[in-house]
C-alpha cells in the first residue's frame, strides 16, 4: 500500500529499509523522504516504521503500535478514500 503519495513510498519500502538497518524514523525520512513534503502521511509512516522496527528488534518504543496503525489507517482512508 502506498503510504506517502508525494514520494511514492509504500509500506513495503519502509519494511525493506528497516530490514536493511534503518534504526530511526528520522533516518527513514532522510533515506526515503517519507513524510517530508505535505506531511499527511507522517503519522501513518511513523507507525508503520515503529511496528516493523519493533518486530526486528531495532525499536523499543513501539508499544501499542498496532492500535496506532489502525487509527492512522482510518485517518488515511478519510483523507484519501479507501486503500487499494
């Protein structure tokens, strides 16, 4: 699913970056530019990063990330319509 429309970043791109060693959301933004233009995707992108970073042991602050992802997904649907 496309997370950042401005820079065409998908959730798979974020997962790949985490697997390749991306250790912070700021580093992810530098690498993929996600959430750096209009900002509409920033929260969802951050949640996606936190969820996958916690699964790969690179982020200890991901408590409740799945719930936050659900909320962010609802907000994204509201902004962009139903996700494909």
